[in-house]
C-alpha cells in the first residue's frame, strides 16, 4: 500500500475492503436451498408475496396480519415467482401467455415483459451467479435470465421440465413432470462456458412394479410439479403420482399418490428406492372404521426450518400430509436395524390433516413454527401451528382463512366452480353429487392443467394389449362427449370415479340417473363443461382445434377465399384445388360418415370429423349439416373462383390456403386436429377483401411492394417442414375413451425414415407426399411457387399425394397418376416355394412407406394368387373379386376394430374398444403369407401373385350411393401394385 496515501481516502478503502470481504463471505455462504414456489417471504420476512395463478395477479400481504397490501394484475396464469433481494425485483412466469414478467418487488410495477417458448413454469433465483432459471414445460427448455430481464442462455432439456430446486453448492435440480426424471445441472460451471448450463446427471425414477391387486400401488412416476431439498442438503422429496394404465381405467386403481426421495450426496445422487412413500404402505393413516384414509394428488412439499418434519399438500383430496423425520437415520449411514428386519420404506406418515379449509391447496411455506398453505381455487391462505416437538405432536389449524390473496376473482363464478370440480377429489364436498367417491384422483391427475400436449403421454403410457383393451381412458361410455355432455359426464363419473351415488362405501347415497339429473347436478356438470370448453382446453369439445384468439368464432368474411391466392401462386393453387386436401374433403363418403356420427352421438359430434375435413365451418360457428355437395368432378376449385368473382364469402370445406398457412402451433397431443390457428396477427393489405377487380389490383401491388411481410405471415418453415404438422390430422384417437384410431406419426417416428442425423435417409411426410415425382423421393424437381418468382431447386408441391387415387382421378389425371405412382412405389413382392414343396410363400415388404401399409382406414390391400398346374388348370385361387366383393378368406392387410364383446365397430370408428386384428405391414417389415398347395399337382406349376389395392370397398360405396342417389358415384377400380410370375418344378 502507498504510505503517502491521503488519510481521507482510508475510510473509503476500509469500507470497500469490508464490502468485498462481506460479499465474498456471502457468495460462499449462499446457503439457502431454494425451490420454485408460488408463495415467497420477503427478505425481512415481514411480507408474503404470492403468484395468484389463474387470477393473473401478484399480491403482497402482511405476514403478521394477513392484510392484502398490494395486488398487481399482470397476465393469465401466474405459476411461480422468484425474488432477487439485492435488486428488490421479482420474476414471474405466466403459464398460458408464454411470457415472464420482471416486476418491482415493492410496488409490483412492471419493469419488463419477456416472451418465451411454450408454458413457462418453474423459476428460481441464483444469488451466486445473479441470474434466474426458468423451465419451459412444453418447449423442453431451461432458460437463464439476467437481472435485466434478458434471456442470456437457452438449454435444451429432456421432455417436460417443470419443478426447480437450487442447492447451496450450485446444483440445479429439474423435475420432468411427464417422464419421471430429475436432471441435475452445474450452475457454477456455467460461468466458464458462456452461461450454458452443464448437465451432470439424469435420474430416472423407477416404475413401481405391476401387481395383480389393483389396491397395491403400481405404475410410472408422473406429474412431478415440485422438488424440496432438506435444510441439511442431504435429500430431496418429490411429490407425484404413479400412472398405471395396464388395466381398465378406474380412479381408485389407475393413479396412486406417491412421494419419491433422492439421496443428494454430490456425485452419487440417486433415488432412494426403498424409501418411496406410497398409499397403503408408508401413507397409511387408519380411519375410525379401520380403513385407510384416502388422499389424492401430492403437489408441494416444505420442510420445517429444523428439518424435523416435512409437510405435503394433497391438492385433490385437499389434505395436509405430515412426516416426522426426527428419528430417521442419516443418508449414507448404515442402518442399525437387525439384519433380519425387513426395511419398510423408512419414515411413515404420522398425520393427515383432513380437508384443509378452502379449495385446492397447492404451495406452502413455513415461518417461525407456522405453516401457510396457498389455495389455488379459493385464492386464500390457511395457517397451521406446526411448532409441536416430538413425533406425536400434531399439526393444528391456526386460522382457516389467514388471508385473502386477491381483491376479487376475475373468473366468473360458474367457471370457477367448473375448474374447482376438475381439480377436486374430496369426496366430502358435494356429498350427494360428488365428483369422486372414496377414490384418489381428480380429472387433473391425468389431464394435467387441462387438455393440452400432455395428452400424448397418457396415450403413450397405455401399455395394455390392444387386442384385449385398446382404451387408455374412460371405458364403457354410453354416449360420447359432444355439445350437450351432461349425461356423458355423469356416466363417466359413475363408471370410473365412484361419484354421483356409486361409492361402494356409501350405499345410502341415491344413484343419480344420468338421463334425469337434478337441477343442482345439471348446474355442476354445466359448470364443469364450461371449464372443459374454455379457450385453453377444448373450445369445440369433440375436436382439439383451437383459435389463437380471445374470440371463439369468426365470420367467413374474415377468411380469404383460396382462389384469391391463384393470381400470384397459380401453380400451387391448381395443385391444391385438385388435391384431396383441397375443397373436396366434403365428398359423399365424408358426408355419409359425418351424418352417421351425428345420428349416433348427437349433432355436435360432427365436430370430431369437421376439425380436419371442414375446420372453417367450426371456427365460423357453422353447425348446420353440410347439405350442399360440391361436385366430385369439379376442377381447379371453379366454385371458389365464381364466389371470388361475385364477391361472396365462403365457408370453405377442406383445408384452405389461409387455414393451413396460419397454423401457428401443433399441440402434439395425439391428433384430432390438435393445432392452433392464428387469424388475427397476419399481415393485411388495403382492399385485400375487396371484390372490385381494380381494388384487388391495388391490394396485390401492395403485396408485391412488400413481399417479405406477406411471406412472414404465411410461412412457418420450422413447423411446416415437420412431420408433426401432418400428425395433427393424420393421427386420431377416440374422445374420452382414449383408444388409438390412426397413428401414422408414431409409426413414422419408429421407422427408419425418422433419421434427422442422417440426411440421406431421413424422410418427413413432406419429403414423400409433397413432391412432383412419386417414383423417386430423392429426385428434386425445380419450379416456381410464385408466378414470375425465383425458380426453386426443389418445389414443395401442393398435390398432397396419397393413396386415394379414386378422388384424384375425378379432377386431375396428373394427380391420379401420381397417386398410383406412390402406391406402386410402396411394396415389394416375392414368391417362393417352401422346402417341403407344400406351400407357396408370398413375401410382401413395406420398403418405401414411413407408416404401416395401408395407411387409411378404408383402404383395402390384399394378395391375389393363382396357381396353375402343367395342364393349365387353376388349382389354387385366392383374393380374386367376385362381382366386386372380396372373398372372406382373402389375405388382407388391414386393421379391424371392435367392441369389448368382439363385435366389429364397422364405420363407427370412434367407438373402438379393442383391436380385433391388425395385419397391416409396418415400415421395413416383410410379411410372409403361406398358401397350402393342393395334393396331386402336376408340375411344373405357374404361380401368379399380385398385390392389389382399392380405395373403397364395394359394400361401402353401395351404402354411400344409397345415401346420395343424385350423385354420380362410381365404384373404385382395383390397382395392381405389384405382380410377379414364377414357374416351379417339384424339388
């Protein structure tokens, strides 16, 4: 140090030195293990800060009195918040608005809005690195956000990252809600690697094995919302459920409440499998009637400050679960149990406080011997005295309504009731009309946060043999869930939930008649349906189609007529208008099927079909039957051209240009039109909707003057090049029952063509179905997407060529040829004689299709075989049509769906309960069909084998002809996909 330094500078230097020392000590002792939460304490512990979930606001409350000091409305569904105490600011996640809010922690004033990927959820603040971490539940990402509100790093993660906990040594723990995993990231190493988080380990929670008794916990760990680290940092507790879809779906035997434990020894992190807490085992509080107290949906966990107890909210049954940890052994130390004493899962639940006041308890926090529980539906705080010492000290209710979190509920009372019912598994509420009996789940146990992308995990976890039971969901529905679903809801509740008077433990309760419910039950079920049909769920109920808009419906005048696109995109328009994706998706075959659905299940059930075949009619609130049939033979969308010329708006059937090119999101929920359409944010031009030719020219001139704006509005390359884009309609499952109807996307994912790391082999749906040459998928054909525009080396054709040559032929011979080409390019054929000369083996290989063959539900593919002896006599014939009818003993490649009792469902595909047979050929699979040769053959024999294909069977066409006699509906011709002739000598 310079001894000549001015003495006046010494106090400043000393202060600086002290601050540096203090900062260093603080940085090395950032000791508080912290977790993502929706309820926080201020730095001085005098105030609570609450993210009020679907109320869309953040509140500050006096921690002593519960007084609501301030509330700030921010967005839609605020799930978590984290506090930066140095800058005195909060970061808040808005789950439904896909954004974060950086706000002042004192005034709650908005500092910055940060756009994110889909469904931001968990947030923690890292005091060591001075930054936040945020999970994006649907986008599969972990964001690093600076204190200025900038996203400084984006880390791709395993599926469904949700809960967060940060240990004091910098390890960041991420729960993966729908896959049962916990990822561990090193946040201290991140500062050395451009702020990207380093993945250290992934722990896969084990499945609890299946058991013959459905009252024994079993299944896959799912719905991991939160993770709580013990005060000493040695272990973590993870509340979740187990999904078990290996048997018929029942609320009391499909989802089991569970808490898993992790050993957090650095570098040796693992699940403590033998200490998992499960209902009827470690969670086994006995009621007065000598039965186990049933609980539902473990959600959040919090340790008492001394680490001697842990508290867990049970959001479905609305209980508080307590474990006393004072007598558990230390992690990693050998137990002092006698070697012959069997471990019984460690500590057991010591108390279940039955039915916390309020509705739907979620987050909780402990302060000075008092536990505060946040209720998500009633938006209040309940306080409990948890200060008692010793393993037998009970948690006691301190204040049933310590505080109101919000000044008023922005959600309408009936909608709030419906959402409450969706989350409820408390059998004591609405006792005579309960949603659930003595069971242990709510709707939310499976439909996590409502109806969204998590649905695909339900379908994927349905592990039953589909030939015995193909349904993942509710079984035995007497009516499908359509526009007036009250009867369906009651029926569903009674058959799978033990509610509405069917609880076996309460035989005294009257059973509700689904066809004649009381006024009160109608009110409850109407409220439930109000929530199910909210914008973020299923607004049109039978289809997963959604609008990215606050409106539910538009008017047909708000949609551009597809013919208006022809003036600039004439090639693509003609391809589309003559294609099977064009305006002819309302063919007589489709009308026949839709009318059958309406007749069978009620008029609103048409939406299941229209979601894909006529989506604009749904979005325009056109609920009437489609009575005007377009001509199947109309070429190039002439009726659209006529309407455009006359200035008439149209409800286009099929997938219009604007509809397809304004899809902004593929939900990946399993199909059934699980997509979002955005009509409001596209670029619009002056006079764009005008029918005046001169004004239309002005509109087109504007587009030509600013083409990039137009392109940006109607192009989403990342989505449109993805096979998931096509899966939204080409995958189907049954509403409510959850049985798979079509799984083209899943079949492609499992095929060799799904090879993103091998460009030469990788083929998406577009690479095969949107080409100009269907004989060679690798051949690139140049062309213009825009008239007078640049020549593209590989034009993405809008022919949408598939297996339905029948319709393609009617409008365009070119389309018909392309359809036949793609079919003939699909299957290889070979014929051989068995070694013992007794059989002819026909070998069919699906060598060039990314999904099972055939892909469509009504397609027919079969072997046509003729064996002729040396005298020219046909000795063996199979698969030859008889007056257009296929003999029953033909070797057909098809899927046959049926009811549980074995009868085929026929055309009512939405009623499939099990698969009676599935002989379709998987990608790259070779199927061998053996035909036994008759005795006494004179050799040499000639074998002629064919693979035949037909779009529609004669029986089906006959039914459609009878339904629409005024239409000129021909029978489908048979295409010969492959043929081989061989002569065999006797060996």
